[in-house]
């Protein structure tokens, strides 16, 4: 069994896209890339809150086990 990081992400009003990563670092980098942000200009938590407040988009990173 392998544990992977799942990134569920979308712009507001759009369908979710789902990406799987072996490294948390890679999932975090994809968030900034997806929204066209400069890498690490702000924390993921701050970016998530800003996008939620502006109704621009949504993302979630969590782990799951693949058998």
C-alpha cells in the first residue's frame, strides 16, 4: 500500500480537478502554478483564505492510501 497526497482544486464555478502526488511539496507547488501565483509569495493557508474570501477558487490537500 502506498500513501499519496491528493490535491482537489478548482476555480469558482468550475468542476474539480484531482491530482495525485507522492510528495506534499509537489502538491503545494501545483496549487501556486494552477492559480498563476508566484511560488511561495504567501503561505498556502493565506492563499486559500484569500481565494475563498474573493470567491476565486478552492483547493484541498489530503492523504489517501492506494492499494
